[in-house]
C-alpha cells in the first residue's frame, strides 16, 4: 500500500475494507493549497536492474480541477506535467533530506504520451509513476540536484514516459544569487488573447496577451500574480508551469488548433523569467509528422535573452 508515509505489507488494511486515499503533505510538493496536490503516496521500488534510487509514486487526477479541466473526453495533460514536477520535490524532501525552505530551479522537463493516458473515466484518474533518480549531486547528507526518469502506468499499461532535472540551493545561497526581488508585479496585466483561440473558455486562465503584431505568432506573457493556481504561493519569478501553459497556448494559436491535445513536450529553462519585465512568447509551427501530429517550437524572450524553449507535439481532433 502506498500512503503519505512509507509502509510495509503488514500495514495493509483487510481486503474487505476500502483503502483510504489522501494526498502527500503539501509542503513536500511546494503547494499552499491542498487542492493543488496530486500525489497520494510513494514507496521505494526495486527495478529489474537492481537500481536503489527507484520509487513508485501514486497520483490522482481530478475531473473538475479549476484550471486543468477535461476537454473533449481527455484529462488535461498538464496534470501529468505537474505530477512529474511534484515528484522531484517530494523525493528531495522525503528521501534525500533536502530541508524545507530550499529553493528549486527546474532545468528541463519532458514527456511523451499516448492519447489513452488522458482518457476520462467515470472516476478520477489513478496513475502510478515509476521514478528512477539519476545524476544525483551529493552535498553531505543531502543533494544539490538530480535528474529523474518517470514511467507512467494506468492499470497494467504503460501510457507515458517523462522526466525532469533540477538543482536546489539553501535560502542563504538563493538570496546571494537573487537578492531581494518582489513577489508580485506592479505592471498592468495586458488584456488576454481570445480564449477560444488558445483553447480556454475563461479569460482569467489565458496567459497570452493579444498578438503584438496582427498575423505574427508573438505574444506578451500575461503575469497575473493573483491567479490562485498559476501563483499558488508567492514566488519571485514566473513559475515553470506558467511558461509551459504559455507554450501550449501559443502552439494552439499558431497552428489554429485550439482543441489540440498535447501528447509530447520537451522544454528547457535557461534563465529566471522575471515578474517585472515583459516576456515575449514566440511560436513557430512545423509540418505534420508521420503520425499526423503537429510539431511546434516555442521560445520565451525577456530583455533580449531566452528564458525557455519548448518543443511541443499536438494531436489534432479527428475531423
């Protein structure tokens, strides 16, 4: 059984009793709201190759999330992306003794999935994420960073693979690196792009402004530090999940496919995206691949420097 604590087989409830499901502590995944915690438990796992830094993590994806709601019979793929992100901080704190208060810098994140990974059922989606931690940077009894690879299973089927890497640093080191920066923007948030163009229904969830130049696939990033999901807690930079959502919205707008399903993502974060300067999102659509999916390259540029780049693969709705 997987719970919010490591357990043994002797802790298993009798077969006739329902197992109780809860989430892992919100502090483990750097969330203020319990509603934003998708992981429900973890345990060490032995791999076929005998690797010791392997874990199985269980997650539940809701069917009525305020931001990541199902569309067209599919769960929002960003539920998977956020679950992969949460695994990194969970294992850092729970398994590698990284103290609370340390700052995490995501370097890259990726996934590739079958559409069946996101099919909606009459109940919340239950998945197991089998994670193997590699390239651990040891620092005394804890770590300063790592890369981890994830295999996502629904029932007996592997439906996706993914992974991420990050570094983490102490509060003192972070202050030396970043100084004292604001955790909110005092700039006016520009008006949103048409929600229908980017696959949204609520303008509050649109993270792109209107096109800077009509006909060009270039938008200013809308940084709304009061958004309860994108900015779940105060931070001094634009979170990576906001940049990933901006990339998806830009890819949908650039291809004219607002209902397209994101089935693959490969993104690299190269600099902090600051709250107090315009960040420009640029998209370049490619051709259809052999499977009939669309490839799109998206970049984020701030003050002349690239802050992130993402390659996205979109599965277009059947005609």
